[in-house]
């Protein structure tokens, strides 16, 4: 596998995962109450606990996105 193929792979990986991060953030921003009600039927928890879990998930996903998608893409672009 050559560098150009890897660069393309990590570019699309970053774009798709970044899009999922944006969609989930927007969904939780604008439909947080609906998402809470749906999940509260399955897992009984307070709204504060739900907010902590969701905020932690978004932060963890962002870190994973940067470490495993964005940084390798930037390194491959620099290696050129």
C-alpha cells in the first residue's frame, strides 16, 4: 500500500467521522430532550447523569477522531 492510498483512506476516515461528530453534536443540541426521553425508557437515569454521559462521549469521540484519523492524515500530507 502506498502513501497516496493511505492518505486518501485517512482523509475519508476523517471526513466521515467528523461528519458523524457534527451530526451527533447537532442532534444533541437541538433534540436533546427527545434523545433523553428515548434513552430514559431503556436506561433509567437522571437528566444530569445523561448530560455527563453524553458530554463525555462527545469528548472521547473527538479525541479518538483526532488521534486515529486526523493526526495520521496530517502526517501523511506532510510526508507527501
